[in-house]
């Protein structure tokens, strides 16, 4: 009897855990802009955009990205209703530049159904803005950081990103709240959290493109590291995972009786 209970609990736990999906990016990153920058130290968890390489022309339009062909873990995976995509990474600029016109931009797109674009001040002392919005059917990598629907603009006076040489941690969550038109977005930057619900937009289904851009004309590159991406199951499934853990504790007690 005890063996049957153990088998049932372990089988249930395995099924529940399987609902958490890790999206593994490719090891190769592409770049473009008015002049494509050198991209070094490439891996599935990050890269360095190096503007110091011989022949590199400083260009505020430099972009680094992966498109659908590179996103090996996401192909064929559809974000279901009430599931949450969590994308996290660290960013470090290679110089401290107090330039009011420098901002860091990134996008996470389902190119059939739009996606999220973010801009955050990375130059002004004190950091004056965070802007994020839904990109409406943007055609390609030239639009990384562009949005045109429901733009949220937030004063962020304590970010001070342009004045730090330490890596800054970002975590972006997109919850598909409706099968057609509602997405909840949470953005965490170090210890600060911002959120908004985008309604009347296409629901986020698949990860087709991730991209980054440091929009300035300074001789400063940047490094993205410790990148991870997961699809987290709906709360009911997470509750099942917890229940499986409780069940295992109960089985252990059976043996102790």
C-alpha cells in the first residue's frame, strides 16, 4: 500500500513539474544599425557589444538581437492563458557617461502578435524616466525599443543607472490574461517594480525575437549576462506542485509510524 502511495505522489509531482518550460536561446547573436557593432563573448545567456573594436563606427542605432531561428527552445511553444513568461538578465555599461540623451532599450516580441518594448534612462543623474509600451506589428529588428500602443511613462528618480559601474538586474514578466487581448506586464529593475495591464492588444503567444539597444552616440558598449527565460504555469498548476511536496512529506511520515 505504501509503495502505491509513493508511486502515485511521485508520478503526480513529475507531471506538475513538467509544466515549467525553459526557453534556451541560441549561442549566436546578430547585430545591425547604421554600422553593425562587434559582438563578442556570445552565448545563450548573454553577449558583449564592443564598440572599441578596430573599424567600429559609433552609432546610436546599434542593436543586438536573436530572431525566431535562434530561439531553439521557444519554437512550437505557445503561451497558454494564465501562463507567465519570465525573462531576466543583467546589464552593465562599459563606461559611466552623464548624457541626458542616452537610454537603454529592449524588446520581447511575438512578431505575429506584437510584443513589449522598454526604454529606461541610462545617462541622466538620478534617472528621469522609464517608458514601456506594446509594439503593434513592428516589422523587424530596426524597431527594437519602439512601441505605439498604451505607452506607460514613469518617473524613476532613484534608478541612477548611468552613474553605476555595477551590473543592473532586470526581470520582465508577461502574463497572458486572455486568449485574445489582455497581457499583464511587470518590470523589475534591481529593487524597484513597475506594472501595467495592456488591454485591447493582441495576446502574447510565442517568443520570436529578443533584442537590445543602447541608444546614444557615446563610445560605450554594454554587456548582457545571466539571461534566463521560463514559462511559468498558471497558479492552479503551481498549487499542484506544492501539493505534491506536501504529499511527499505525508509519505515520509507513513514510514516513520
